[in-house]
C-alpha cells in the first residue's frame, strides 16, 4: 500500500469518459490521481504538455482520446483527426522525457471486414475508414515512442448513460421506435463498470511493478451479434415494463453512417488474463438491474419536466 501511495497517475480524457470514472475510483482509494479534462490545455503545444508533466510529475499516464466529438465524426474533418494524432505524439514524447509509463485506452475500430470469431493482439489492423485509421494512428504514437506502454482495446462499451448500443436499444423500446439491428456484425458488449474494474486492476499492478507491455484486449465473456443483444435486452425490458417500440432484424448487410463498424468487434482476452489475471464477465450479469436503473432515470427526468411545465 505504501508503494502505491507513493506513485502518481496523470489521467487525461473526456469528463464523461472511462478514464474519468477510473480516476474517481483510484482517488477514492490509496493512489494519488490528477485528472485533467480533455479540453483543459492545448495538447498540440508540446511546451504546454511538458509543463503539465513537470507540474504533476506522474509515474503513469492514463489516456483516453475524446473520439466521439462531432468534428471527428465528420468524414471531411481531416484536420481534427490529425490534431488527435499529434496530441498523442506529444503525450508519448512527454512520457519518454519524464520517465513515465503510458496506458492508452483504445477500441476495436482498428480492425475491419473479417468475420473472425475473435481478434488477437497480433492480428494485423485493417481499419475500414479514416476514423478507424485515426484510432490506429493514436495507438501507434504510444507504441512507437515508448517501450513501457500499454494499449488496451475494448469491444462494444455499454452503459445506462451516454450514447451507446445499450441506450439506443432501450430508448427505442421506451419511445415507440423500431430499431433495426444487424445479425451480421458481432461483438462482446462490455459494461463500462466492468471496463473500469479491468483498467483499475491492471493499472495498480503496473504501478506495483508488473512489467507487461504492449497491446492487450478485453471484452465480456459472451459474444453475440447486434440483433441477439437487442433481443435479449428487449426480453429483459418486457419483464419490467411493456415496451412501445421493438427490435427488428436489419434487412441486409448494408453499411452506413460514420464511422463504419467492423464486421467483428469480438476480442480475444487471453493475454490480459495470462499477464494480469483478468477474467471476463458476462454482460448478462446485472442486465435487468441496468435496465431498471435506466427506466428509473427516465421516470425521474419525466417528473422534473412535468414539474417545470
């Protein structure tokens, strides 16, 4: 405990992101954490980045890029994507200068059209579009500059808050909408709370001296396709409330929107298990409680609107 209490973590990411929740958990424990919100400084100015490192003197950087902002989700916004890559390079360079380990959180968009059962860390990347290429380039800034780095990729992250596959499904069921989902695209839905458990556990081991570097994958223990996940959520939803909307099968394998979704987002978690003792959990565990929580929040918001009107 004394060893961990003497270490410092610099956590950088969006205020509503995974890194922010990990920082809260670590801060509530015995590890000093400095969380710096995504837009706090000019990350593309190397002097500003180095000044931040000099101020906090971290032993480990925990980093998550805010990749869901509108400017990055517009296919024409090449400058915004280039800025994210430059930011990652400056952070990696500061880590090298200050002797800091880097842990970067990434995801499955580095992969492409192969319908694999699960991707291993050694599988070649093949992003489908410029968004996936940006995700891969950000990873490579840390891997190319630093020997002591970890890049942790996740499959579909889901949570009762924010915009994700789970909330899109329950919103449709609760709002009288028909949501088409793919029986072709596969993944492993992973609750953000489970991802937080994994990041915190790995980070603590690294800070305690574990020397396992490189790429790691984590996702829940249950793979499925989008439609199967939607049908399970709908069946569980029906145990709590009669839905006004429904989940339907998408007619074909059409691709649309930006970014494009890889055919498979399922990741092999064997390496993180072997190196850090991390075991996958099922997304079915606690599904009913998560839906109940979401419905309670909707009811509360409805009451607030009614009172205000």
